């Protein structure tokens, strides 16, 4: 590695313009790695921000004295960082949140439900839903319970009768979540 490249990497730790230049140079490494990672609730911009965090970490620690290339070192740090994110998100204690299904909701409703920018009342509402889950369950027929269980197990072989039962369960769920219900 040439001396001016090493200086630019060291400058990137404290200079945002230099950081963006270095990040742009090594962006193809990030794009190649992103094809291998995906996590519900984490958008492309979130992954790019995590890649920047990994870049900063790599730039702080890289000294270049061993003759290694920064690109190889950054790739190793990036993979390690992405793996840590996945490990944390997919931990057994958080598994129910990663496999939860909100059925019958539009994509904008789902975005609003998971949005951190709209926290008002969400925690309390989720707690209410958990406490009152048996109320919803008791509204379902045996066929609807069976069909819903099949859906939640990700079984794609539902009969026409079961599909209708799933639709009825979805409608009951919408009613259950409705703020006007009592």
C-alpha cells in the first residue's frame, strides 16, 4: 500500500470528506457482501450505515505495517460486523419477534407498526394485545384455528376451505385490533 493511501485512511477517522472518499473506493466490497445478508426490518440504508460503522472501525485499527491491503482487512471487519448484527437479531430470545406475522395489514400499516419514529402507544398496545390474545383466539372456529396454525407453520398446502377460514381469521384479527372494539 502506498503512503498517500495509508494517510488517506488515517485521515478518514477524523475527516468526514476523506471518510466518504475511502468509503466510495471500497463500496464495491460492501455491495458484494450485501447480497448475502438480509434481515426483516433492516433496509438497504441501514446496512450501508452499518458498513460505514465497520469502515470507521477498520480505519481506526488498520496500521498497514504488516503489508496487508486495507481492502482485505475492511472486508474481514465488515463480514464480522454483519455477522454480529445477524447473530444478535437472530438470537433465540428474539426468535418470536423475527417470526411474527402480521396478517391482514397493508405494507404501510406494517411499516407504521415497526417504525421507531412513531412510538406513541405502540408498547402499550402490544402489551394489551398480548393480554387479550385469548379474546381473539376464542372468536375463532376450530377450522379457523387449524388453518391459522397451518399458516403460521408456513405450510403452503392450504385447501380452498382452509384459505377461506384464514381470510375469516384475518378479518376477525382486524376487528380485534380495531380501536373501536369492545
